[in-house]
C-alpha cells in the first residue's frame, strides 16, 4: 500500500466568499482521475499478480454486477499485502461469492469459451432479474405524480423529503460491491431512473410545501461537473421555494475521490456552489458514505472534509454494515471517532438491503444489534448522534432497538424512524426473535399476532398506487 506520499504542492485556492485566497497544503501530488472498469481489470498491476482463475472469477462477476474503481482507491486505500481479505478490496473489487455458485460457473464457462457478447449479456440479464433489482417499491410506490403524470427520476416516499436522480449523476467514482443501486449502473434503460428535468422538480416542490428536504442522489451527484450540478441546485434556491430548507447531496466522493474538492479542474467552482447554497439561506448537508475508517486516513481525505466544511456545509456520515468489510464493533467505533474529530456528524448504520449480492454481504439482525451496541458503548456522547442498525424497507426506515424478553417470549424490539405514514414513526413494535433473520420480511410478529400493526395500511397504500398506475397505463 502506498499512502501519504510526500507533500510538495501548494494550491492557491479561493473556495468561498472568504475575503482572502487561502493557501492550502494539499497533502499529495494531485492525482488525475483514472477509472478502471471491467475492461481494464488486466491493466491494474496489482490484479495481474493474482491467479488466472481468480481473475476469471472476478471478470465473471463483473459481467453481471457493475464494477468500477479508480487509481486513488487502488493506490491509497487498499493494502495489497492483505488481499483478498483487505476490507477496501472487498468493498470495490468483484468477489466470487457475490454470485450463486451455479451462476458463477455459468458466467466463467461463457468467458472461457469466448462466448459472444450477446450470449454473455443474456445470461447476465437472467441472473440480474433474480437479484431484486429495485427493492422497496422504487419503481412504483415511490414515483411522485405531477398533473396526472409520473415524474421519473424523482422519488417521494417520506412526506418531508424528495429524492432527485439527476441524469448526469448516475455513476460513481468507484462502485461499492454491495451497492443497493447497482441496477442503475448496468446500462439497461428499463432499470434506470433519471431525470433531465430540474424544472419538473421545481414545479413539484412548488405544489408540495410539506417538502423541506431534497436529496440529490445517484449514483453519485459529485461525479458531475460543477456547471451541471449548478443547473440542478440553482433552481432550488429560488425564493419561491421558501419551504425547502435543506439540500442534501448523497455522495461517496469524499471517500473515493477527495481530489474532487482539492485539485480537480472545477474544485473551486464546486466549493463556491456549496457556499452559494448557504448564502441563499438554505442548509447544504453532505450525506457522506464512509464504509471504513481507512477511508479517512490519507491527508487528502482530511483536507477534502476541511474544505467542504469551510463552505458552511454540514457533513453527516452513513454506511451499511457489510460482512467482510466492516462487521466489527471496533471498526464502527473507530469510524465514528475519526469523523467526529474532523467535525463530521455520525448519522446512520444501515442493514445491507435486500437486493443484489445481499446473501454474500449480509449480517444477521441479531449480530447487527450486537455490533451497533458495542460500538455505541465505546464512543463519546457527541458521536451518539448515530442511529441504527436501520433497514430501509418498503414501509419505511425500521431500526432494531435490541433483543428483549417480554412475557416469557424472546423478541426483537423495533420502531420506525421514517415511514410512508408518519403516524407509524416512533411506535414500538415486536417481532419473534429469529437468529437467522437478516431483513424485516424475515420477521414474524411476536405474541401470536397475525400481522404487524402497519401491514393493513401498507396493503391499502400499495393498492392505491397500483390503481393509479393501471389508470395511467389505460389512458
Ligand atoms: S457510492 Fe453509493 S451509489 Fe455509488 S456504488 Fe457505492 S453505494 Fe452505490
């Protein structure tokens, strides 16, 4: 691993409306962004050292699930002396166990016999369709409507928050192997949710004053050039949108490509844009995805955080709990301490979602509770802003509070942090303890109840959504 290369660059940099230019010691010789995709696997010197059979397995997985990384992740974040166990290696490079053994064999055989692109794609598509590409009703329940038409590229699941998927932000600087949005990266237009219409977003918000937050997400919106991002953000600063308080940007760029805020050609414009949001009286919240404390070690990663915070933006961190990457309480305690030391707020520990290679990365709910509790116990009260372990399910965000014995029955205690129906929030409910359960749908209600308290309402919500789509499709 080659980290913390000698410092020799001073950039003259004016990030915000600050009165004087700020000379900042960047921490590295700036890297040029160099992505590696499936086609470039053999070009990565460290990968060429692996056994031919391992490389073939990697390519077989990458033919089904998206793969992309970059020179910074390869050179600065992965400790190649510990591969294949290195957590960042597992975070970005295809792992053979991500496919079922029979699917892996099929794909490897096709590659071995130089099958045609069409044959490979057909087999890959069949596998993808078995991997629940759009969990939690993204394609039907969450799509908002404006003047009788669905607004693709937007999601409105919780009353206060609208998600916006800008068409220019549908890739990432590197892809996480466990990504729950993997279906957006595989080039199938039916599986893509994009919008070129920031105007439609603005019109929708004008009709929905209950929305206080817009989350710009992807992929990773920070893959966009500053001028593209500005085209999406500036309409949100319109004084008519006075009920919109916070613009959130969901991004892993601070971990995967911190140069975005330090030495990319348009880094200055990006930071000015962030400062502009604050100037317009809105809050900018960077929802930074950090999976492991290693991502905060390089000086350039620390510098990126410093520059973002200097614009007035707040950074909150979130990530799923992933087997083989961060499934230990000390990793999470280190992560939360490390971000807190840099002025960043720990926000969520998620449970791996029920899509893609979930079986390979999942951790049982029981174990997730233990890891969360043990990590939470080790950090100061200031880091206990973090919530979890939390599942983003079809009805809402469900946190597992713990395991208890009530009336002689061992149960999971759960509650909604966010829900399709706000009345469900903070309402404790109980599920029969199941040591194997990994998702809400694995759980059964406790105390002999036939259904969870929200299920009847959820059926009604689904029914209404289906009727609306049926009516629209007829017209
Ligand atoms: S950064 Fe986020 S959207 Fe991109 S691959 Fe990772 S989890 Fe998925």
